[in-house]
């Protein structure tokens, strides 16, 4: 789930035009699909998806009774009453990077999330069948009251439940370590015919649950062995984005999409 801070941010920026970003299924969900490929050690085979713009955008706001609109926050009196408005001048980082640089590129970082011209989805559901026989039911909402994810693995021996709640943030709006930092997390193992068991987790330092530190060291630091074999190749990257590309094609056609018809990638 993406909340009304980080999630809304995709609808203020260039991402809101699907011709530019491909939508959240490739821009955001690719990270999730990459994790699933890694966890399952398999590749996506078939994909079916649905998606809608159900919350953001002018038409949805009008349907909820909103009558006052604005194009961008800066200089707008209407925006002062909108909790979704992003006030660039209130953040030194955002002001310096975007507001003060508008004369260079005419890029407006603070567009209204209830404006015209939004063509990406904010509500998405995806069904994926993997080469290994495993299946995924995936849902992404970009206007939730909290941010994070729940992942549940159902297998022949029981069920593994993961919950991660992330701290709220706006992209490039402050300390980089805040992006993807965790408020709470839990893993519960439920074996068949046994009592639930909570799995203790070690603490990691850095953004995205400590993942940024590991990634940066892998790219620019001294090579170290990794028992979890987390380093990804360009092939892994292709496999992760293919799920989103296939999902977009499925939304457009209403059909199940065979991933190999888009691009054939080797097995892990």
C-alpha cells in the first residue's frame, strides 16, 4: 500500500502521465515483483490484471463533491485548503531542487493530485502464474491511510505472514534515510496443526530496511560474500519489469498475457 503522502506524490509529478512512466505497475510494483521472483526463485509465466483511476484525478474529486480546483500548489489560495497539496517553499530541499529551478526546465513538482491529465491507475490487482507452479495475488492501492505491505506465503506445510509498516515521507523531501524507513515489522510462521510462532528479526541500519547500504556497497564498495545471493543481474531486472509490462497489457486488452510473448528470459 502507498499512503496519501508518498502514494499521492506520484500523481503530482511526471509519473501521472502513463506515457512517461508506464504507470505504477512498472514504476513502483517492479520492486515488489522483483522480490517475489527472488523469494520464489522463478520467473512469471502468465499475467492477468485490472486497474483503475478510482481516487485521484478531477473526475473522481467532482464525484465526491469537490468544487474548487487548482493546477499547482505554489501561488494558489485553493491549495491552502487541500491536505494533499505539496508546499515546496516549506522544504529547503524541495525548494532548492524544484521551485528555484523551474526557470531551467519548467518542471512543476507540486501539481494538484485532483487535476486534469492524470492517466495512471491508483488501484491495481494482478494475478501471476510462475514457471515453478506458484501463483501470486497482488494488490496495490495508492491512497491508503498507511504505507507498507503484507506478504503471505501459503504452502504445503503452513503459512508465513509478513507485515511491514513504513514511515511516511515525500520523495526528496528530506533525509534520504527516511525513505522506506520502518515503523514496525513482523513475521509470523503458522505451521499446520501448530501454534503460531513469531520470528525475531535483527535490526538493520539505513533506508529501505537497510537494503540501501547493502546495495551501495555491492556497487561501489569492497566485494563481500552473501549467503542469500541477493545481488541482481540485468536479467533479474528484465524479469521483474516484465510482470508490470504484462499487467499493463492485460489491463488494456482484458486478456491473460503470456510473458514469453513479450520477452523470453532464462530461468534462474
